């Protein structure tokens, strides 16, 4: 159940055996929630929404929240901001490596419901962005944040022009 209780009253399950989200930090969170509820006199249920994750490939991939398609299904009206750019460090190295970043915003609340990146340091960057997304940051909050220059992460707070929108869950061909 929502407290990790099995169908036997005194048996609980956390981590990979539950097949919810098979990530070590999720298992730790579930274990802490169990211990707090059972022994710490704190009623805590695990929260599996807006869990950041990464693929340590080359280039790295970092993600938190809903994919574009899942957000369109759940929230219906969303705006997608996308940026493809060459990290400033590569102007010195001469490499043609590019990074891709995407923000997904629920139009009804202005809340950022998804953030995704493919590029150098994506895991580290998305860990920080994940805090903001988990806390319910809006696109206006991102826009009001002054970026650290020159970093790749600052791109998340400088995206102003929508890439595309979904209306009633359907991708629109023009803005």
C-alpha cells in the first residue's frame, strides 16, 4: 500500500522488490519513510512523483518529472521550452559537442512539471533542478532566477521562447 505494507499486516517491502522505481535513493527514501512512520512517530508516505534520475552515458542524460508525452496526457495544456546549444567550454576546446535541455510547463498553473537534459554534467545539473521541480517551482520562478555565467545550467533559467505547445493533450503545429 502507500506505506509499503504488504498484504500481510506485519510485513513491509521497500526498494526494488516493490517494482515502483528501481533506484537506490528511492529505496532509501522508502526505508526512511517506513522507519519514521513505524518508529519515529511521523506519518510519512513515500512520494514517487518528481524523482530525478540519470543515465551515466556519454553524453549524460538527466531527467526529473514528466516526459513531454506524459505531461500532455496528465495536464492536457502544456508549453515546452527547448534549447540546443554548444557549451561555452567547447568554444575553447574546439569540440562540436552540443547539449539539449527541455522544460515542460503546465499552462494551468505555470508549474514546471518536467526538466530534461542530454549533455555534459546533466546528472549534476538535474539534481539541483530536481529540488526546484519537487518544490513546485513555476516557470516564472525559473525566469526570475539569475543564472551562473558561463555555465550550461544557466540555460534552464534563460529559456524564454516556447518550442511548442499541447492543447487538450494534442501537440499544436504552431504557437
